[in-house]
C-alpha cells in the first residue's frame, strides 16, 4: 500500500516529530515546529552531513555567517532583481498562487499568455478568470536600527532614512559563504580546490506554501561552496555528484530507485548557473526536488569583487598564478531530506488482523537507539533493576528512552511508531540471571542476552 502524505503528517503530530507553527494560536501558514523526536532526527541528519562532508575531509571547512547581511550582498548576488516567482491572482476570489505550481507543463519563466492557454481553474473557487502574471520577489524585508513606523510612512527625509535601514532575511545560506571567502583565504590559505560548508536558516516568502515541510517559508539549508580552478570544474563537478549519491544512499540510506537526476535546461536554471542537476526524490505526493548541484562559475566572487572593490583572486602557491576561482555548489534542504527519510522509513504491516505502523529508520538516524522498560511498573524490584540498565545504556549510547506506561504490547507499538530499533525489557528472570529480553523493531523477534553484552 502506497504511503500517503497525510498519514505521515498525522504520525508526526501524534508522536512529537513536527507540529504546525504557532499551533496554539491557530498556526501560521508555511511554518512548522519540530518536537522532541523531530529535533532528535533533524540533529542526527545534520550531524551525519557535517561528519561526511566536513569532519572526514581535509579540504572542506565550516563557517557560520549572520542571517542579517549588508543589503549590497543581495544586489551583487542578483537576488534583489531576479529572486522572484510567477504570481497569478484569481479575479473572482482574489486568491493568489504560484502559476507554475497550479498549471501543468509550464516553467518558472511562464508568460501570462502561456498560463492562460493551460485553462487552469482556480483551486479555491473553481473559476477560470485570471489576472496577469507578476514577478513576486520572495525575500523577507525588515528594518535594522531605531526605525519607527512614522519613519517609513512619513515625509521624504524620513522615508529616505527608512530606506537606508532596509535589510533582508537571507533567502539562502550561500552568500554568507561567499562573503567570507576572502576572510578564509587570508587566514588559513587553503589549497585549491577547497570548500566552505554552512548549515543554517533561510527564509523565502513562498506565495503558496504546500506539501507539509516540502515548501515552507522558513527552512534549514546545508550548503557547500567548493572553489575550483576554472579549467577543472567538470572533473570536480563529477566528483561532487558522486559524493551526493554516496551520502544519500550509503549514509542516510535512501533507496537508490527513488532518487533521479534531472539535468536542468538553461531556461529553468538559476541566473548564476551554467549547469545544474536536480536530485529528485519519489515523495508520497510525487516526484519533487530533494537537492541541487550547481556550477556557479565565478558569478558570485566576481560580483562581490565588483560591488565591494576588493580582490577575490586566489594566488596559486606553486605557480604564483592569480585568478578568481569557479564554484560548484551542492545544496540540500534539511526539511526535504527529513521528509525523504521519514517517508522511506514509514511502513504499515498487517499482522494478526491488525495494522502495525513502524518507522524503519537506520540505526544511525533513529531518535532513540534503545527503549528500556520494566515488565511491570508496580514491582519495585523490576523498576530498580530497569533503572540500572537504563542508566548504563544512557551512559554508553546517550539516545536511550524509558517507558513504563501501559502494558508491554502498547509500549512496543509506541516504540515501533517512533522508530526505536530495540526494546530492552527487564523481567523476573533478569533478577536471577542478569539477562534481559531484546525485541527487534523490524522483525518483532525476541532474544535473551546478558546485560554486559548490550
């Protein structure tokens, strides 16, 4: 039976993975809050990525740039002028949508005429009465400093002061890397090729957030800018392409059959890219982008050099040759990877006439490695021994949980639903021979082992 997105959304809220943002106040579209189990899974994903691409390599280094950046950053990067989606408004109900997401067979560069020829009906009112397509810049703007409402809407002098205070929440983490390129070269002077990696928040004012955490207004990104010689980009691009597959398939265990490469045509590529491969994934709601791999040429560093007046050239340590490096960028959204892992793990099985729901997480990603339980919670001797085992496992593995609620069958069901690989049960035999029952999540098989072997 195919997994439905609504089943995953329901499980996420029921078991404490993800909640609607500001839920107690009725929510806020395009925002989501991660609960205790969601945070645990998210941190493990981020840590695995960081370990694979940064800690285990000698040529990639970390940075952590500010979310608020000088507005000239977004002028130089092209975001002020081009970071826009095609917005269309229904004249009947005044609802607004991203045109290329409600009509089939069109791209982000769609014109009004092309959109009207699709005869798309409004998803809200069902009518076909559209206004012209307009470009909608997705950057969130704010004001930095002591700016009051009257400064924004007052006289011309006040307006001018207010405009100087305008800043943007970063729409990507990449520019924080590019603006620190020179700082890194001047301080640690790494050999080329080298990369700078960053994990952090990005903000995009999506016209119509949808599909759970696939398209939201606040997300976490994991990006690398890999600086290469201009004549070596193709070789390094191919190496990075293979690394992405290795991470997705071998580290976080996504099924190879569900990952597809899409060579993005020139008309659909970002303004900075000369080649882009989108890694697509088979989500419950269909094939969607999981991550991107782009060849950005020297677009960003050259623009920074022009806008700032500071040289972005790299001097080869051996030859003395100077040049502006080109860049290869793998970029992945944490939430998109989170949902890919979650939907892969989500399983429903029929057993003894009942449906068993479980999350078959790889052990390196499961929020908890073990759940420890006393067989009966009203027997002090069992509880005491179970606490001893729990403390031993917590000290060794850290991510261990305790559960003594309900009967043992209900505990197993709960741990299956949150993806705990092993349940450890302390019973009366434990008190006699220092052995415990270990129950496997995927097979439900149970074996006895000595405590010291855990």
